[in-house]
C-alpha cells in the first residue's frame, strides 16, 4: 500500500517552483517512511504516535509560513498546502496535529502576540518541544462560537478564567492552549494557558470512530489564574479566532486532496489486479466510471487549491473563497473514499488498506473547522449579501 503514485492529470507540477517540489517530496518521503508503516496500528489502538512530532518539525510542518526568525520554515502558502496534502495522504489525524500547531497556535501568537510572546513560544512550538492546542468550541457553542460562555475577570494583577471547551485536538498532551474567552464586557480575547496552571485540566475524549490516531479532549478552567502577560494583545473580537480558521481551513483544502489521492491510487491499483468473471474489475464500465470521476474531481480540487494558494500568497484570498475550497475539497475526498472503498469490495473494510481509515477520518474533517453546512451558508451570505445563520 505504500507504493503511492501521486496523480497529476493536468501537469500541475509544471506550475510549481523547485522549492515547492523539494518541500513536497521531503514531506512525501517522510510520510512513506515514518507514517504509512505505523499509522494503521495507532489508529486501531486509538493513540497519537508521539514519536512523529520530531519528524513533523523537520519537514517544516510546524509553522511552514512563520518567518525563520521565529523558528518557522519561512515558506510560501503553496508549500504550506503541499505539506498538508502529503501529510493527509498519510492520515487526517496527523495533518490535524500539524494544522493546529501551525495555524491555530503559532499563527495567533505570531499575528496577535507581543514580541515577548513570539520569542517565548514560537521557536519551541516550531521544533515540537512544546505542543499547542486551540480552544474555541464549547459544549453549547460549536457552529456559533460567538455565543461562548468561557469568561475571564480582571483581578488586578492577573485574570481569573472559568469555563470549558470541548472537541479540542491535541488537548490531552498540549503544553500550551490558545483559549478564546470573553472579558467582563463580553469582548472575545485570546489567552495563552499553560499546562500546570492550577485549575486547568484536559480530559481525553474516548470512543471516537474517526481521527483515532489524533488525541481529542476537553479544556476545563476552574478559577485558573492567568498572568496578564498571557493575553494576546494584537486583536480581539470573534474576528480574531476566525482569522486563524482562515489559515487552517486553507491547509485543509489541500490536505483533503492528499486523502483523496491515496484512496484513488489504492482503488486504481486494486481494480487493475483484482480478477472477477475472468477479467480485471478495471475492465468493467461501472468501475471505470468510479475511477474516471475520482480523477476528474481530484484534478478540479487541485486547481482550486492551487489558485487559492496564489491568492493567499498575494494576500487576496477572502474568507468566502477559502470556505468554498474547504467545503468542496473535503466533500470530494469523502465521496471518493466511499466509492474507493466499494471498489475494494470486502477488502475495503479492513485495515490492510488505508481507505476505510481515510473515510472515517474525513467524517470529522467535514465537520470541524466549520461544518459542510456552515461553509455553504458562508458562500450564500457572500453572494447574496444576506447571512442566513441566524
Ligand atoms: P460574523 O458577524 O460574521 O463575524 C463576527 C466578526 O468577525 C469578523 N470576521 C472575520 N474577521 C477575520 N477573519 C474572518 N475570517 C472573519 N469572519 C468574520 C466580522 O467582520 C465580525 O467583525 P466585527 O468587528 O463586526 O465584530 O459572525 P457570526 O457570529 O455571524 O458567525 C459567522 C460564522 C457562522 C461563519 C462563524 O461563526 C463560523 O465560521 N462558525 C464555524 C465555527 C468553526 O469553524 N469552528 C472551528 C473550531 S476550530 C476547529 O474545528 C479545529 S479542528 C482541528 C484541525 O484544524 O485539524
Ligand atoms: P453544531 O454546531 O451543534 O451543529 C450540528 C449540526 O447543525 C451540523 O450539521 C451543522 O451544520 C448544523 N447547523 C448549525 N448551525 C446551523 C445553521 N445556522 N443553519 C443550518 N444548519 C446549522 N474545535 C476547536 O475549537 N478546536 C479544535 O481543536 C477542534 N478539534 C476538533 C476535532 C474533532 C475530531 C472534532 C469532531 C471537532 C473538533 N472541533 C474543534 C470542534 C468543531 O469545530 C465543531 O465540532 C464544529 O464547529 C461543529 O460544532 P458542533 O459539533 O457543536 O455542531
């Protein structure tokens, strides 16, 4: 299963720079060597493979576009996308860890943090010495984070934080958490909460059928004293966390292509080898329809992601453009996973092949970072000027 050949039907490689290809190939090699051989076992036992943290840092997956002076890789947005694509070709849960560390922890500290905060946290997050998580979602507020109840009070020399976050990727082992909470006036701010602060706990969420190789948990704040210097001073309001989501969603739009490529590649290979009624099943029109539609959808998704990457590099990509790509590409990948699973017949349900794991992972990917419905409503609001959320 690790003979993977990346589909490139429209010669997209011609549009990539030498640096893009080097970065992509390094990530691809690493996934082949360090992820593919172990990931099924970790998914089966529902455990995050902590030993991969160092390798993720080495391929530039922690802060690809964060400047080198803060320990980041200093790459452009297309390189960031390609790294996410390669990682998610291995597993969406591993990509989640990279997305959270880069776009939801390093990005807000870089974009909204003070110089002291950048110097204190970013280099250690870039090497994986410290791991981070991002607390926005709450038990009563998922799609509508603006309704959050987690709040903090100014106690003079510190803030007192109370509340709870749910569904937080990496929370069970994170050293730091970027937490979104309301002040006494109801204004949302970001706070950096560190493991070990009294009253702060991170219970793990068990029994997931999806993203099993990624650790998910809660963040509980019971009168946590947060030093005043841990508040992100640069931006407040719901736009601050939503700005981080723009970056993470962009990475997911590329990541989903990786999962789809792996499913397609596996299904194509299997269809050419599996003989039924005296012929390879690839010879039958029904199977060709599935495979032809898969490569068509992957190619469309690649072009969408590439153009979005150019717009991002120019600082012109809008939230709505990012929503469209996240929504389309994740839906595309999930549909391909379901079809590819059928091409493999019974073998498709086993852990011998990656498809069922991708399929189950993608059920989370289509829900987190804004559900499939919410992204449709973002497009709807953008084209009509009328938000239909409320
Ligand atoms: P709305 O009134 O539209 O906006 C509130 C304020 O924010 C501003 N704004 C933005 N600013 C910067 N960047 C953006 N992308 C922005 N989008 C909006 C906006 O201008 C406004 O500013 P101001 O100054 O007027 O206050 O907000 P709304 O409450 O109507 O909500 C809109 C909606 C539904 C689209 C939004 O709440 C949303 O996107 N909901 C989905 C929640 C979500 O995606 N959660 C993800 C949690 S993190 C996660 O899932 C991580 S998974 C792990 C992994 O990545 O692998
Ligand atoms: P709800 O918001 O309750 O939605 C339920 C259903 O109602 C959905 O189908 C939704 O589309 C629909 N719906 C909601 N509002 C509307 C509307 N206005 N119109 C029409 N339909 C609507 N969050 C973090 O903050 N940090 C993380 O690291 C993180 N990691 C995650 C990891 C995993 C494995 C999962 C599953 C989730 C994670 N999340 C994280 C949370 C994720 O972002 C939320 O699950 C998601 O935003 C949806 O919120 P919800 O689950 O509360 O669903």
